């Protein structure tokens, strides 16, 4: 069973558990930090003069920092909004033909807004909870390339992918550990499923002594007579990981 389906099943079960105390009308503010590992990856190939290696990657891999708010509608259900910033971990590709070595690092970054439904066991002690919603993301990606070997250029070539929103799904299952009546420590497993089609590729920096190339615009149908257009590409931005943080609770009846 996929992680998301498992999380949603557990979250639905939580809504049937009898409540421990009334929290209707309260508000929760949460700060989380965590790491997202590769999810639903695509792959590239790293090569040498004697072998080829398949390298899976997802631009959704990296450090996650988020700020979330959740309004409690009933003892077991609330509506929340999550603001998440992802600082990507580079995916590395190398190619070595025995003479020239090319090293590439592909890094994704993401600012995401996630409206979500929250379900809570509403336990006065350790409190299980679940979240699920849809993600509206503003992604970007940077490809940095260096070369070494006879007559290769020095410096770095840097290409940036930007434009277009990405939309996906988010689910999480976590536990709250109360510290006081209004403060809790939380830990959760999350799964974000999302892909991205950028709008353009910009050559932000060329190798030393070379001129930057013109910006390429992506579209569903590219004009073969126009070298500044190209067929749209799809990049994975999914991740699954863990977050820990602190939750503050206000109000309630």
C-alpha cells in the first residue's frame, strides 16, 4: 500500500475515536522542520568509459521548514493551512569518457501552500493526528555543470528552470506529545506527491570566456524553426519524510 493511502486510512480511523477533552473552536499554530527523501523518482544515467549507472532523483528531496495554522471545527476535525519552504539537496550526475569528465548537480527549491483537512484523536495524553490536502507549489530548479580534462572550459555553467505552478497531494500522520495545556511537541511522517513542468530555461552563467545562451521557452508544441523554444519537460518533485516541531494552542471551549 502506498504511504499516502496508509496515512489516509489511519487518519480516517482517528475520527471515530471518542474524544478525551473538548477542543472545538480552538486554534493551533505549528512550526516544523524536517527532511524529505526521494519520492516517485525519475532517473538519469551516469556513465564511465566502461559502465552506465542508473541514478534515481526527485527535485523534492531536501530540508523542509514550514509554518502551519489549524482551526478546530469539532472535537476531531479541523481546517488548516501549511506554508512550506523546501531547500533542495542536489541530485548528482557524472559522465566520464576516459578523457573528459562532466559533473552536474540538479537542485530543486519549492515554496508550497497546502490547504488541508486535519483529523485528531483528541487525546489528553499522546495525541495521534492525520492531515491531508492539496499542494499549490512555486518550484524552481538549478542545474550546475563543471568539466575537467584536456581543453575543457573552466568555471561553471548554471541553468535555471522557472515558471508555472505545480499542483499535487499531501498527507501526513503524526503524534503530539503535550508539554503544557497549550504547548505540545509533534513528530509526523509526510508524503508529498507532485510533478512540475517549468515554463522556461535561462542560462544564468556560462563557462569562463563564453557567452550566455538565449532563454528557451517550453511549450506543449515547439516550433522546430525557432531554436528558442522546446517541448515541455516534466520533473518529479515528490518526497516522503519526517518533520518535528512545536505546536501552540489558543482558545477553545
